[in-house]
């Protein structure tokens, strides 16, 4: 049977591994992860009755791949929807939280009256937005930035006060560079089909009135799991073959050899699972890289093979194998820069294109309070902060309002986001410095008295790929070049979407393509 290597233990790599097992149960799968745990940025912490998500805290169901994976894992009946009593978003203006106009979905209004009465826009800003109905559609098919698109359709003020904070909270991006075609292409399609975003939203409202009642993100379409998104990660890991997961193992080079792949790896000293990350979560997986002094790339030290590890906790009970080893297929589910370094000797142009994909990061400060400490009613999912407010905060999630099981009764769990393209240095900042910057602003916005009862800090530097103008063409060219290596597939959030469903889809597509290639080579699937 074939041997397949998957590099990267985030949700894309895990989805690829599970899909391969479904399609080819006889294949020998090995998943390599440099860190000491699986899941990438997905990590759930349980402490003192609180459930804290260290990055993404739910996923959307309008794309089917996340829900479908949960169904195949037997988790579909466990999916939880957001709290229906709090499905609204607030926007900060001059230090106060105002509701986003009802029916304003990311960057288009479905209802004009809420837009006409909102205090978030000036009279001129409202008039300019209404004129969108009469502005001719752009005929050119070429890409454009999010900022250019929204200003052209709805005006400068709607962009600054409504769209920029909403989209920044999702993509942590520079709106002047973010591609509208690579991120929210449906709005360009609405313009092309109806000639106006307002006309398009009115048509959708007539067809489906309930779909346009919410504002901001379509919160009714988001779900999570009772034990957090780590439940999804753990469910996949438990279903993978024994000895298939290699933690603390960094792949540093891949080499083609007679139609197969030779992987060169570095191993760090495994840490028993019970000793991993049991203190307050003040570090991200990006900080768990192997130390500099490691055996060479082929897993040898002073010319000798490393002994097999007897630490059964380091790899879900798997004994460590000596390396190198040849594989019939290879999936790289790694960040674009890591993938670029690995394939540079094979495809220099594809590597150059991958390396050109910029990344931004975020810092997330999670805080627990007694409900009596918070003056704001917290009658929503959270708030976003426009760049023109000059605040260090990108957004605040009312986490325990969004999903009530995340905090004990009479307690509040908040998550504060900072960094992104606005202040990238905060994603690399020390927890104390970032906390000192964010806490006074949070206390002012939500009228908080006293100090938090618990606090958790996570930073994810260079974790969010930036889909800049021309991204789709860049990815198409990368795929064209990689096609020269049929038994190599790429997966991850750098390609077709940054959300959890898109990452799952990316991993599954890579597994399906690879399985087809290996079947054509007459290597049976099992």
C-alpha cells in the first residue's frame, strides 16, 4: 500500500489526513507537526468554569464543508448555534457603541430606513450611500481593492465607519490592498447582475426576508461545539491510524526521488502531554518551535540514528520512527512561507509566488469579569472599532453572550482583538505590554469597573494570509506550476479562503487529488 506524508497538523492537514483515510483506508498516513499539539491556531482552554477559544471561536454553515465534516465524524448533533437574543453587532463612534444598522450585511444595506436613522453616519454620508442605487456598474472584470470598491459604490464615509471595521475584524487586513474578488466576490457579482448593491439586497430580501434581518455577520449561520473547536481537532485525531501522528517533528526539506518523496526532518525533545500548556495560555503554537540545537535533517546525530522514543505520551501512544523515509504522496498543509522554503529547489517560481503572500497576525486578550462589573448591557455579539477611532482595539467579542455555556452564571467572558495590518507590532508584543494598552480602552468602552478575575493571552504572529489584489491570479499560477508534480498537493488558508470551512475544503481537495493520482499509478486504495 502507498505511504502518504502530510506536513502540518492544523485543521487543513487534519482534514486531509481524515479524508485520505476515508478514501484509502489501506494507505499508511504520517502527519508531521513541528509543535507539541495538533490544531494550529485552533485551541480551546477550559479553566474555572470558562471556555476560552484562543483564535477562531465558531464557523459559518453557508459553506458546507465544516458541517459535512462534523456529520462524518458523528458531531453534527452536537453543533450549537449562536444565542438568538444577541444577534447584533455594535460599532464604535467617538468612544461609544452604536448598533450597526439592521440589515447591513458586511458592505451592503438590505433596508434603507435603518441606514437613514443611524447616528454612525452624517447626513451627507447617508445621502451618498443612497445614491449607490443610481451609480452605474463597473464593466471591467479586473480585480480591485476592498477600499476602492466600497468607496466607488457607497462612498467614503460608509467605508470608514461601517465596512472597514467589519471586514478588518475578519481579515486583519489593509483595506487598500485587500482583494474584493478573493474575499467577498459575491458583492462584485451582485453589482454585475443587478447594477447596484442596494437593488441586489432588495431582491434578496424579497426572496428570503429572514436572511436580511440581521446585521454584520450572519450570526444565525455560525456554529460551534460544546467543548469548543478543540473537540473537532481531537475527534479527527482519535480517528486517524495508530502511529500516524508525529508531533515535535519539523520537516525541513523534501526531495523527489524516482517518483517518491524523501522527507528530511528535525525532532525536538517531546514533552509529555500532561505537561503541555497547563498554565495560563500566554503563548501560541508559533512559540513552540523546536530549539536551535537539533539533530541534522535526516534524524541522525553524529552520524548515528536517533533511538526510538519510549515516551508514549508524545504522540498519542505512537513510537517514534527513525528517518528519513520515502513516501508515494505528499501534502504540504503549511503556511505559504514554509511551503515556499520546502519547494524552492523544485519550483523556484512557485516558491517565489508563495513567499510573496504577506501575513499579518493578531493578539487576543481574553478576560473574565463578574457581570456586575460591566456597565454595558452586552446585548449583542460584540463590537468592531473603525481605524479612524485610533484605538488599539480591532474588535471585542462578547464571548459568553455569543454562546452562553462559555462562562458560569453571573460571569462575563470577553475577547479583545488587536494587531492586524493596523498595528502589526502588537501581534509580537509581550502580554503585559499589550494588556496595559488594551485594558484602559476596554474599560472605557464597556464601562467596566475593577480588574478582571481571570485573564488569558494568545498571540498569533504572521498567521493570517493577506489576499491582496491579484491574489486569485497568483494562486492560479502556483497551481499551474505545482501540477508538474502530480503526487504533491498544497493545502491551507493561503489559497482559496481563510475560514475553517475553506481550510477543511482545501485539505480534503488535496487528499482527493492525491488519491486519484496514486490510483492512476495502480497503487490500490485499500
